[in-house]
């Protein structure tokens, strides 16, 4: 693997530390190796981050029941959901375009929520969720993780990778099977 240090967005902070982005171009490494070692894919590169994943197991009866009350499909009015989400300024359209340019599948909840899972050499990487904020009947975001846990567990997979784990994503630590990358290993020990 070739390591790339990107100083273009780098910062020197009050503690005296320099912050920069670290990328890699894979050479002989597999996607599985990269995910297992805390790297996440982005624009034909991989970046090192505090990534997170879910170790897959059977979901609770309660969560199964909640999911059974939702109309879950693989087709829906994607453009309508995107336009509604954009009106709430929930994401940058460029990031959505980059996500959709990669192999992926979409799933819809009640035609007001869409989740996008990228498939990196058939490894699921949950990268994007879009919803109509005016419809708050269910906790679609949280339930989407349970849907994916159930789906991929039933397909015999071991993990679903769920992007980064920083302060704004602290809710993830409550998900079953949650782990995050410390920089040297995976841990489920949450330190707030």
C-alpha cells in the first residue's frame, strides 16, 4: 500500500498537535484487509479514521416487530426524498453523487426514508441515509441499522461497516455489536 499524507486541509491546534488526513492507495491489499484495519474507501483511495462497524447477530423480537410495521422496499421515489432532504440542508449533493457512483443498493422505509449501502468487493458499507424530516413517525435512522443487521446476518456476513464514529455519531455506540477502530484495534468499549 502507498501511504499519502494530505496537508491541504491540515491544522495546527492549541494542544500543539498537527492534524492531517492520511490516505492509502491499495496495491496488493484486499478490501477486507483495509476495512479490518480501520480504513474506509473514498474517491478511489482509502482513508484512515475512527471507523465503526457492527458485528452481526440476530436482532431482538422488539426490533423485528418495529421493522414489521414499516413498508420496506428496494424501489421508491428517490428524487422526492432527496429534494425534501435538501430543503432541510442535511447533506452536500456532491457527496451523494460520489456515493451513487460506486456499486450500491438503496432501500426505502415508507417511501420517506432511503438508505444507501455501498458494496466494496461485496463488503457492505452503510454510507448514506436521506429522509423527509417532516415525517417523524418512526426512528427510521436507528431502525435502518437494525434492518441491515438482520439482512446481512441472514446472508451469513460477519460485519456491516457504518462509517465514522466521532462525537456527532455517538448514538452508534448503543447499537448491538458496535465496535470502533482505535487506530490499532477494534473495541466495543465506549468512552464518552
